[in-house]
C-alpha cells in the first residue's frame, strides 16, 4: 500500500471524509512530488492530527453557528411579541400556558447553554475534554432552541383569540430558524465525530476571568437571583397584579433549580 | 528543534511564513526552515493539519493553482490572520522579554 493510500485509509478511520479527505491527499501528493524523500510522518499520526485540529476548528464553528441560530430565534421571538395586547380571558388556557411556559424555559436554557458554549469555544486552545464540553453545551443550546421554536409554533396555533397577523408572525418566527438550527446540528455532529473520548474538562471556573473563577458558584447564585428578581418585577409591573409577580418568581426559581440539577453536570457548571 | 518544542508557537510561525505573500504547503515548511537557519526542522506532515485549522478559523484562505500541470493548494493570510499575527507577535515579545529578564 502506498503512503497516500495508507493516509486515505487512516483519515477515513479518524472520521475525516468527503472533499476534505480528497484535498488532504492531493496536498500530500503535491508535497511528495516536490520532495519524494520527504518525511511526512506515520499516516496514522498525521490522520489523528488532522482529526484533532479539524475537530477544534469545527467545534468552534458549530458553537458559533448554534449561537447565531439562537440569536435569530431571539430576534424573531421579540418581533412576534412586540406591540401585542393580550386578551384578559384566554380560551384554551392550559394549552396557551403550557406552550408559553415551554417557550420561556426553552429560550432561557438555550441562552445559558449558548453563552457557555461560546465562552469556552473562543479560547485559543482546547483539550479534547474541553471540546466535548463545548459540543455538549452547544447540543443543549441547540435542543433548547428547537424546543423554543416548536413551542412558538404551537403557541401560535393554540392561541386562537389573537389576530391573524400575530399568528402568522409567531408561526413564521418558529419555523424560519429551523433550517439554520438543523445545519448547526449537522456541523456539531461532524465536530463530535472528530473528537476522541477521554479526560475531564474543568467546570465553569475555567470560563471566568481571574478571581471570578474562584467564586463561580456564588456568581451562579447571583445570576439566578437576578433572573428571579427580573421575573418578579416584570410580572408585578406589566400585569399590575400583586400576586402575579411573586407567583412567576416562584416558577422561575423552581425552573432554575430543576434546570441546574438536570443540566449542571452536562453543561460543566461544576468542576 | 522538534514539533513538541514549538507547540503553542506553530500557529504564529505558520502565519508569519505567509506574511510576505501566498505559499503552498511545501514552500511554507521550506520557508520556516530557511528563516530559522534550519533550526525549525518540523515533522512535515504536522504542518498541514495546522494549515487546515487556521483556514477553518478564518485566519488563512486557500485555493488550488496549477503549476507546471500540477495542482497545488496555495495559502494566503486573511485580514483576520494578519491582525492575529500582529497580536501573537506582541504576545511573544512580552513573553520573550520576561523569560530573558528572569534567565539573565
């Protein structure tokens, strides 16, 4: 078997395929044509190095894509909700409430996971374990983004009292980001295929600068409290009800507690 | 000097090799050898994965060219690559100055 055939075989084994594989083999063929005695290294080592380097770049790109898709979702979500007056009494209340709750929960999880994926992904170098952490964070953001979009569509469908223009805008806001989210998912999958298992990534403390890293749990608690306070204020002021704000605050607090318990380890919140 | 000793600096060296104009993979390796008076004798196969990653990160761009009937991939610095090189060069100066101050 020639060096180039062995390289092709090893690249495919390491998860590098398609046009990328052909390009690498062509470049190595050109190198060998320049210097037939060149020491290019063992095909297996070279292929593993390619998987390593490309896995790093693709992980970064996938995290960025996921964040971009989520940003588009957020903009459309805001546009769908702007200048809308909601009826005092809602028909189909449980379905509207359930989809609304899914929407709020999905958007928050997507935002937190997306920010965390970007925070670790932007570092100049990442170990394999850190790459897998970025991929997990991006995957959670992606899943939550898809949940948000689905809930937005369902919300538009079940909230029958709203004007036709609102319904159309809400459903469109849920559907438009889906192709970008699907593409981001494909890039994420391809990055995951290039990342070998093994090792443990440091938690949230590694995402924070300097002294802040030593107080990551306190910072988490502070951010959670601020989110609850914002929800209480929003519920009290906009709904003009003494009970609505605290009630929403309790739901937010419960959601944060459940979310942290369920996703804390997956998102690498703890070391 | 082997790849291990250069780990962490290879990105900057590859970007610097392309500062004066586009080059193909073999020429980049030769340029690194030439500029370092043969000190940087890298395992040649390890430079290509770095080139591919730097391109994926947007610091390099590349295109096929035909030279004497042979297809070869030519790399060039992008604008982002040029500013990244300047930043890395500055980081290196600070680092080298500090190491020299400690060792002296």
